[in-house]
């Protein structure tokens, strides 16, 4: 009963939020004369093609045209299209790292040893590491953002949700192509090419891109601009209709990104932070107000200026191959085999103290490889029962190496970590319809078994003397059954309601940042999440309004949480390790709407409300030996309110079409550190974007602007070795704090030609 009561409160609060963000326009739409309606959106959120209005899952779909018209420069831009979603770049330790959170279930670690809680999949193949999660969105057909655990069909630790990205496929019987050039502020010069050649039974698609940004977002007089990057991409995708029943696909994609890492800005506040005294000894003054940057004496705090003395660098080179076989075994059975191979090499060099003094510099480099296989059989006999079943396997290997400069220009020590993961699973999901197909029951399950291994060495590169290792670590195997049960009722062709219960599972592993043999070998166990969800999907006003609403309650158990443990033989006196500590509950509501006010004005948006709380969290998170109840802390990357609105207006002008898009996306304050350390909260922010496009015949010309208000809130904030809070003390102190800021205001011009 408590769940029902809390849901009523959530619904009442959500309705008020909807009215605040334009819901009044939904109630009284304006009709045009030609009767234009919203197009049907087809998704594969359950690994089969369905209308999004028929899927009993909380999913947001972004069509390729929406991605193109919104000038989404990378995956973090997708957060504006879905409620209760936060997507930040966390490049503080790994290239193109993602700090993705869905419904408060987040992942923000740079280590390849940890599985993301929010999975990114490209053309059905999962990317089981946070490295490289932020990438450019080119050649996109559609993107689906699934909220809540999706493990029964997608497996591989999909606890928080899934970002399902589908690229355009080759087209048979067609010769076509497009070229797109873009110039913009900060030295942006992009060129993208696509060519499709198709015969009756085969086709090939070739893609290439050069994406250059010659000026960084952050000025630095010592090391030069920081944040500038160049990316080269190339790909080939081949499709062959071997017969009326068999289709083969194979693709290869290459990406190489090189540049300077985004600046890490020191934000230490006063002498309670140990590095503050060192900054002052070198002519700097500490931040003063929480969130201000460390800067030379007499200069104001500027989040677009760095004083680092180490230029650093960032690089990520990837090779990816995907192959797929689709075969109709009979009129009712379809066999699909999907294989994937990915290998990458990465490098990250940065000045983490953000000053002209050499206090803490890092040089990280490593590699990652992954092979996946899935065989799936689906059945559609045209009757009451639809089902699919399959097997899945994934194997990955990774290395991470780090050299550090600590109060010295000498690089030491050498930290070497090797990790591997082996995952196998079997799954089944089926729908059974009754009552004239009005009621459909769904049941699905997956059995997962995963084995993790880690070997870690820490040694002096000059003497080769080990302080940890050699080969410290261990091996563990975890397995579990996860499930989904639910039902949906089709009241009318345009109104459906559903309820569902699903579980998520993330296997255990080992903590590569631990500093003692005991912690390295102990490891941590799996965590689980149970999601209870109900939703309504409707299409009203003669097809001009789609209105979907969801409420949910999630229980998170055995959370994999980093803790600080006393370690007297370590220089800092403590070490970081992952332990299964804490339980939490998440209650929330989500609303999405897409409205044609008339034949030339489309208004759409979403609202998300989230109440995320620890129900149990007793641990030593400060490394001082005191185990305390920390359940009053706020959960990271879980803003209470998120919303986005988009206006698109179209007019026929001069034989062509003019489109104006204006969008605004808001995220409430949220914590970025486990300890909620003062000064590390991400301030509430709103991003305003706009574009103006003219299309005629084969040409498309656009002017666009992003972050038009030049919001400079931080995208990531971090505290190093925080002290336990004390009553009446504003800053309990730490070694130091640092942050990275969001991309500034940008303008650009794009010209595209298609044939």
C-alpha cells in the first residue's frame, strides 16, 4: 500500500510540473486544414519491429532527422530527448568517457574493469566499457533510449537502461549519397561523406568523415588551448539478399580521435584542502567560494581558463566489425545470428592539479578488445503466441597502465592492470494474447553466468621493485536468473496501458584502484535491481498528439559502491575499493508528448520526476576507520526534476522548406560525488539550442547555435580523499578538488547535398 500511496503523490506533483512546462498547450490543440498527423514510430526495443505506442516498455525514440535537426554533436546530447536521463562527459581519466544516468542509476568510472550500468549498443552489439561511450552521431537511422532494466533481452548488465543506436543500412536498387560540410566557432571544420550503391539483391554503403576542432574550449597561456580534437572515421557496410529468405550483412568501422584532453580545473576552497597551501606557495589563490577555480592572485575565477603547466593529450583508435545473418527457417520462424568484434587503443594525459606547479600529473594508456555472439530464434505464427529465445556470449580483455608525477617531474610509479570478462547467457521472452487480442501477457527470463579476472602490478619503473603484486588480484564467477513479467491492455486502437516487473543484474569483480594485496584479491559481489512500472500510451486528437506517461518504483540492492579503507602503509593513509554496501529506492514519474499544433508547428517534450533515496548505507567512506550511517546522503546523478521542450516550425518559402527549431533542456541540481562533498554539486542548468534550415531540391543549408546562454556549469566534479564532515565546518577539507566544465556557446553553418 505504501507504494500505491507514494505513486499518487508522484502523479499529483508530475501533473503540476507538466502544466509548468507547456502542458496547457496539450489540452487545446489547434487544428490545421489538411489533416496532417504524426508519423508512426517503429522501434526494436524488444528485438522485433513494433510501433512505439504498442511497446510495454518505457522507451523514447529519436529519429535520424531529429538527430540531424537538433545538431546533436555526440551521445551526451541525447539526454534532451528522454526524461530522467543525465548524460555527461567524464574525460577525467579515460578518453570519451561517459557519465550516463537513467532514473538515478549511474556510472561514472574510468576503469575498464567495471561494467556500465547504462549500456550503449550500436547496431545490436553492446559496448561493455565506459571508454568511448561519448562519440559523434553520424549516419543515424534512429536511437532508442530504454529506461529501467532491460536484461532479459539485452543482457550484459543492463541495470539502469539502454541507449540503442541504429545506423542507416545499405539500400538495394538504389544509387544515392550525400555530402555534408560544417564550419563553426572554435575552429570547427567537419566533412562527412556517404555513398550507397545498390543492385537488385545486394548493396554497399561507404562512409567517411573528418571532424576537426582546431581551438580548444579552455584557454591556457602555458600549455595552449585545451579540449581541441581531430577525428577521422571510415566505414563500409555490405548487404546481400542471398535468397528470398536469407539476408547477410557485414560492416567494418574505423575511428581515430586525437587531441588535447578537456581541462581539469582545480576548485579547492581554502586551507582545509591540502593542495591549497601549495597553490598559494606558487602564486595562486584558492577558490574562495565553493565552485570557484584556483587562479593567480588578483585574477577572477574563470571556468574557461586553465593554468595547467602540462598540456597532456587524449587519443582513442577503434576498429569494429559486425556481421549478421537473418534467415526465415519457415513462414513462422526466423533465425538471427549477430556477431561483433571491437578493439581499441586509448591514451589520456592530463594535469589534474590545474596549476603551473607540478603537483599531480598522469599519463594513462591501455587497450580493450571485445567479441560477442548472439543466436536468436523468433516465432510469429500469426496466432496468440509470439516468442523469441537465444544464447549470448561476450568475451573482453583490457589493459590499463598509469604513470604519475607527484610533486616531481619524474614519472613514477608504473601501475599495470589486466582484466578480463567472460559472459554466457540463455534467454526467452514471449507474448500471449487473449480477449480478442486486447489483453497481452508478457514473460521473459535470462540466465547469466560471468567470470571476471584481474591482475595488478605497481612497481618503480627505475628499479622494477614491486609495491603491489606481481599479479595481485583474483578470479570470481557470478550467475543469476533475471526476469520480466507484465501485461498490457489495448482499450482502443489509440489507447494502451501496461504494467511490468523486471529485474537487473550486474556481476561482481575486482577493484583496480585498491592499493593492498588483501583488497585487490577480495573483490566484490553482484548487485541487483527490481523495477515495478506502469504506463499509458495514447494517440488522440485525430493522430495529432501522442501522450505517454509512466510511473515506477525501483529497489536497488547490494549496490557496488566505492569506499575508502584505512591503509597505513599507503602514502595517503587509505585506499579505494568497491564493496557491496547500500540499498536504495527510486520512485518517479515520466511524461512524454508530441503534438502537431497545426500543419506547420510541432511542439514536443518530456518531464521526469525522481525521488531517489538510500534506505540503507552503513560504511566507512572516508578511510578514517569510522563506520557510520550515511543514508542521508543524496544519490549521485539523480536530479529531482528534468524536462525538455522542442518547437519546430516549417514554412514553404521560395519553392523550398524553411524549418526553425528551438529547444530548451533543464536538469535540477545533482550530486557528482559519493560523499556529497561541499562544492562538488553539479549546479542546476538549462541548455538552449536553436537552428534555422532551408531545404530545396537536393540542397540543405543550416545555421545553428548550441548552449546559447553560454552556461558554464560543471559536467563533472571530483574530490580527492575527502575528510569526514564536522559540525559547524563549511569545508571539511580534502587533498584537493577538480572539475570539468560544459562546452560553451557555439555557432555554426552547415551545407549538405544529397542525390
